[in-house]
C-alpha cells in the first residue's frame, strides 16, 4: 500500500460529488433552487433508494451466479454444498435491505402532502416508472416482460434512454434468479433419498386433509352450512396438492418436489442449509411484495388517486403490481401443502441425510 498518497474519508466516499447531487435540474438547463424546503427530503430519500437498488443488484447477481453457475455447461452446474450458506447469506442481506427500504417510506411521510404539491408539478413528466435500476432488479429476479402491466398506455422501455434500454436488454439475455432457483431445485436428488416421495407425501397429506375436514365440518362455533363449506374447501386442498405436484413439465415437477422435500425434511442435518435457502427465497418474495404494497400506501397517503407524474393510473397501477407480480410463480404455493413433521412419511434411508460417521 502506497502511504505517500493518503486517502481521506471524504475522498473515499467521494462526498463532494455525492453531496452535490441534491440540486434539481432546471428546464432551462443547469440546476435550480429548491422550490420548497421539503424538496431536499424528496431528493435524498429517492437517491438513497437508488443506492440500495445498486447494492441489491450487486448481491443478487452474485447469488444468481453461485446458484445458477451460468458460466458452466448445463451438465456441470451442480452447486457445491459450501456455497449454499453463502447464497443464503447474500439473499438474507437483500431481504434486510428490502425491509429497510420499506421502513424508509415513513421518513418520506413526514412531509405533508401539501408540501409535496408545492413542487410536484416541477417533476413532470419524470416518474419513478423510469427507475431503470428497479426494472433491472425485477428482470434479474425473474419477472418476465409478458407478466408486466402497461402504464400510461406504454411499456416502460419507451420512457428510458437508449443506454438504459441496452442495459436492460443485456440483463434479459442473462440467467435470472428464478431460473437458477428452479434448476437448482430440479436437481435435488429426491429420488435417491426417497424414490416414492411424491406418492407417499400425497397419501400423508390426504390423511391430514381428511382429519382437518372432519374437524371443521363439526365446528361448534359456526353454523352448519358455513362449517360444511369450510370442510369442503379443506378437502379440495387434497386435489390441489396432487395437481400442484404433478403439473408442468418434468423440470417444473422436479423443482416442486425438491422444494417440498427440502421444506418438509429441513431438520435433517444435510438439509439444514438447503432448507434455510428455501425459507430465505420465500422471504425474498414476501419482502419484494411488501415493498410494492408499502410504496402504494405511501403514494395513496401523499397524492390520493391522482394520475401519476408519468401519466400512469397512480395508486391503481401500484396496487395491481403488488397483487399480481410474482417472481417464483406457483413454486411457493407448496407452502400451502406443508404438514407437521410428525405426519411426514418416514424416509426409507434416513442415514443418507445425516452426518457421515467414519
């Protein structure tokens, strides 16, 4: 290390540049003065969001690479066991950042809505819809373009610069996290540990459903008709479980079985970390959706049902994305079919999932 060129705290963080970024652009060119005291808060909060998006992209890219190993031939993408804890830790950090960002909306809400209206029109036609890092995050996570909702009668690409569109196009060509997750789960050697797992689990779940249906069918706290409807819904879960396990192509079926197996037997020594990774993926989906929902509630509080600055339907669009957007599709529906460990079918060779004894 060259001690003749000491680096200061401000130089390392590039504070002069960073703290010079809170001057909004002027339509005439250059920058303008703040239109209201609280415009500083609006700028800082959104800039912090973008910095957190950058960190998420940084960590999520590595998690995807470690889990999907896209630089290797498909036949050589087995994930080393020692990488599973690292992947889990990366995703836990991403989840914590999402939690922090969701809480961050409370800071923005200290600004009265009438203060925001004092400078909101100066943002036109800019919109958070144009956050290319957030779009990049969605693509990297696994949200497909055919799942997206249009806003203001157009796709988001048209609202971005050529450089931003090119960046997103490169992301679309890469493996995404969802693809890496499905491929990893599909390779789970369920058949080696439990050749008849699907049939045995369906039978155990059917017994659970029948017991639950009988209980709710005679529930003394509701009228007989309501109890009968509840029992029927519960018994329908048995068929839903069979459909979920068997639906899709071979890869999807193997991935679902892998997820169900890892979540069900996660207390086994060799499944501890893979089970923890599955739980972390469930939380990732949850945190992502909570962030969207919280964003919508903040917008509703600040501007009500107004049209968005970019021309979108505003709160209606945000609510619909929170409701409809899923990263892992139907995979996490498997949580609906988990049963307590005492009801699980016994593994034929449990020693395969224990620590090796030399």
